[in-house]
C-alpha cells in the first residue's frame, strides 16, 4: 500500500524541474535562504545555487515558498492514482477518440492528436504540481533515477480493460511533459492493416534482415507486431524481442516468444542483441536500430543464420540502405556493403496518409525485395539505380511509395495532396 504519494512539490529555482521535497530533504538537496527553503533536483543545481543564490531568486522570493499540497491522498494502486489526478479520464478520451497521441504539458490543457489534428480536452491547464503527481504515480522506482539523471525516459503502462500505452516523459523549458501513445490489446492482422500480400511470403524466410522503416508515427511498431504475430500463428520459432519499452504483448501460439525491455531486462539494444546470440533464437526483433553498434550486431546476427527484424527512421528503401551504410566510417563501408547485400531480405517503408474524407488514416508502403539483381546493385554501390528497378519490379512484388500513393488516389481514398506530403522522399520531378 502506498502510504503517501507526495507531501510537497516545489520547483527547482535553477533548472525549473519539479522536486519532491521529502526526497530532496533526505538527500540534503535544499538550502534555506532569506527565510525561504529552496529544493533541488540534483547536486549540480544545488551547487549552482550555492555559488550565487541571488541569480536565481532575485525578484521572485515567493516562487518556491513551501506550500503543502493538501489534495494528495493515500491511494491503493496506479489506476486509482490516475483516476484521482485526472489522467485516467484523459487516457480514456484518447482511446475512445482513436487518438494516435495524448500530450500533457505544464500550462496547457491535455491535448490529443486525432487523424493529424490537435484537439484540446475540456480540462484546466496542467500545473507543475499535477504533472509531478502524475509522473510519480506511473514511474517505477528503477526508472525514477534514470529520469532524474537523463531528463527523459520511455516506459509502458498497462491499464486493464482500457489499453496499453507507450509513454515518453521529458523535460522542457516550462517543466516536465509527456507524450503518450495508446496501443490496443488486440494485435491487428496483416490483412486488417492492408499490408501488401508479399508479407505472407516473408513469413517463411528463415534468415537474413528485414527492415520496417518510416518516420515517427508511421505505424512501424504496429506493422512489426502484426508480422511477428503472423509468424507466431504459422511457424514454430523461438523469437526474442528487444524493445524500449515493450509495446504490444504477444502471447505464445505456435512460437515461443520472449519479450525483453531495455532498462528492465537488458541495458541497451546492443547488449540485448549481443546476448540474444547466446540464447538460441530463430528470430531476433530489435525495436529500433539506432546506432552503429546495434546495426553492426544486427547484420552479424543475420549473417549467422538468424532472421533479424528491425525498425529504422528513414523515408524510403534507398534512404534506408544509405542510412545503414552511413553509420560506418568510410574505411568500413565497402565491407558492410558486401555484408548488407548478402543478408538483406526486404525493406518495407511506410507512411500513414490522411483519408480524403478526413475519417482516419490509410497505409502507403514501399516494398523492396532483395533479388539477385538488387544484391548486385547494393554490392557495386549503384544505389541510385534501385528506385528505377523497384518501379519495374512488380513481378517480384515490389513497388515504390509514389506508386502506392497513386493507387490510393486512384481508389479515391486520398487526395492528390498526399503526393505533396512526401515529395522530398519520392523525388517527384
């Protein structure tokens, strides 16, 4: 039982971060100055204040005066806490509105994003105290120290009967903020997402590298989860996922699935990948290939007989190949190019496009299948030829993002404006 969530909350006069006064006192991170007690989130802020207090308090003596928060009561569990501080109703509103994101910002009302448009929820602007209360109610103890040190943190939240949520908490100039993405319990099927039929062919691939790419908010995680679950329904594989955080929970069916979260079950994507090679997996899923070490290990795993699935932030298949190569120094690129040509199986780049009637989003994709000819193109560093090859590669189930969007326009699902939204990536002349 939680005896008491928060006694007092104050603003650090140096960095503006909300501080739990009880914890600050226990850590001796406070200073009495001119009959006012000031609290600090870290020793560096405390030391800055010690050097020149007037710099931080001049003309604002009342800002950090201790004011007990009388509205915080002992609560039984996280869901009760969220109901008490208002967050539960905002999460429910986001789910019911089919919002892709919920944003909480100090000084602003809660805001949801529905089909590309922002809508403010009918609520009062959030205070520093309210935001601190919410953060304390959802952050596990292991994550609190990480947030205090790094200023940002990712976590997953599961509210039974409502939804799972992916949450990023971060500091900004006005205090702490949160970006929250609802994740349904039910994993969508490949068919319901209207993914190309070639994904059914990908299910039988035993080794190599398959990449799902696109900008933030393009549905990469959902596509990846749907594909893993399709394998799970049809194949007997040992699947290890490395995620930050775990988003879709995938129950075992024909496959055995172990889902690991960065920060809780492994220190980093690279550590998780490195150790996965010793855990006898058939498939390794990397939530995000974000740096040289994780990309290098993913290629190595794909070369050693594993199927590696991963996501990247890149716009098209050509940009994906370029991005993978560019993380390596010039001296290593020729060797990596050879390794990538041998291990790459497919790339799916995708975007979510607003429907012409404004009622929802539709998926546009770009598919590159690593045929023998494309492997030779990559190996010989003729990347500029890939787009032309894909445009004429329908027999191999390939198509470009431009072709996909044009088909959606022809079907009346999106307007001509959809091409303008991605013109920099599809290189419209």
